C-alpha cells in the first residue's frame, strides 16, 4: 500500500510537470508527437489529433515528446545544412510546416521549457490553498506570550506581528521558527533581533533564546495566532478569527516561497560543505517517508492522511521545480542556458555538441542517483 501511495504522489507531480510542457507547446504552435505517462515499454496508446497519449510500463515518470526536440535537427528544404555555417535567419524553419520545437523563436522555446516547473509551483500553491482553506493556519502574529521567557520580559504583546528576524523578512510562521532555530544553531548564546509591528509602528527587541527542558528546545517564548480556514467549522466555545480569502491566498503563496528558499538553502549547504551528499534522500528514501507519513496519519483519520499527502506533494513539487531549473546539463535549467546563449549569439548551437554535454550531465546524474539510492538502502537496513 505504501508503494502505491508513493507512486500516486510521484505520478501526480510528474504528470503536472509534463502537462506544463504540453500545454505550453500546444499554445506556441508546436506539434506534440507523444504525451506519455510512465516510462519504459509502451503498454498502449491512443491518438487524438496529432498527439499519441500513451501509458508505459513503469509508473514513475513521464514525457512530452515534441516534433524536432531531438539531438539531430529535422532536415527539410528550409533547414540549414550546418548550424555552424549558416545563421538561422527570420523566416527560416526547421520543419516543413513550422511546427517543430527548433523552428520556434527562442522566447517561445524558453516558455515551453520553463512551463513544467511553473506548473509544479502552481500545483504546490493549490495544495497549500486547499490545506489552509480546510485546516486553517498559524499567522505571524503573536497569539500569547509564555510567562518567564524573554518575550514576556521584553514586553512583546499578543497582537504584535513578527516582521523580521535578524533583518530577514518573515513571510510565514515557518520562516520565524526556522530563523530562530538557525540563530541558536549558528550563534548559540547570542541575542536574536526580533522586529515587530504594533499599531503600525516598528519595535525592535534583542532577545536571547532560553532553553525549555519541557519542550527540549530553545524558545523566545510566544505562540502564534491561529486563523480559521475558509471552509473550517468554528470550534465550540473558542473564538478564532476566520482567515479571509486574501489572507489564505497570500499565506499559500508565501509558504511556497518559503519552500523554494529552503530548497536553495539546502543546495547552498551542500555546495559549502555544511551538509554532505550522503544526507540527500532519493526516491527509495522518499517512498519510505511517504509510507510512514501515510500510515501514521491514516490511523488518525482520512482527512489527516489527505492533508499529509498534500503537504508532501507541495514539498516534492517545489523541490522538483527548483532542482529542474538548476543550470545543469540534462535538466530544464541546462536547456534554458543553451537557449539563452542561442538568443545572445543569434545562432543555434551545434546540436551534436549540445547532445554530448547533455549526455555527460546524464551520466553524472545517474552516478549521483546510484549513490543516493545506495545510501537510502543503507538507512533502511
């Protein structure tokens, strides 16, 4: 059952990604030869218009194959014999009917390549909006202060909105928690600068987080104000303000920004050796995490399980969007770099050379994937 749930989660994320490429390609007048769900040998396919919609054997992954989106250019009477010798001038195409991917202007091809990651970001936002609309959320406003902790001693009051921590703007509650935890981790025993907004005016406090044995963590000593979701039932005997539509949209978007920023922070930690590649989690580890999360939440209720799965879809979808746009060969980000170079030099790059670079990137990614999978297996043993 865990594997089935994990496959469903992966499939949703990847299908949405490929649909982004598909819709953008169709909108830009590019012929999509095949839209495939899954990888490996084809089980069956149905042709609708000019596109074959197919299901393949392995239910992980997918593809959107466009006319001419290959290493070798499509030959036609309008195709330059050599990309090196003749510049692709206005009006020239790389296919007889002008519907191939290479025949389109650079800006259209950029839209098509970026559309997959954009759709993943949209998916993450939709999941967040659904979660916050039905479950509510914690605002960046102080709900209460804890007696005997720095927040109370400094004079922070319920209703104060946390705007910045150590100079960094706070968008969502997770931002605040992460910033305080990072301050404790990187500068233990040092004061943390907390900026709050009270009655439209800024106030700055320098507070040193205090260890709470009961919670086993360092705390400033305040809780966050809860907001009732748009479609949540009002709990009996408790007066909680209902979030507006605008608040829900803004918080959903800000949470996606937080996830993007967190992903880049992890990448930065890997590049600066603050974290090791061995800490990365691949598909095997993710399947395990998804399975454990589903088992724990389904024991509570079906709605809890659905909420947890939507959180995971959001997180993984943002990760895929960010990682896929990294300027590395074989990724969409690498292809975008080649398109930008083509736009600057106003001349297509030799497809053979580009293919070699992408193949080298593919080999390196496969080596990394094997290494991460090996670590995932060791962690499970």
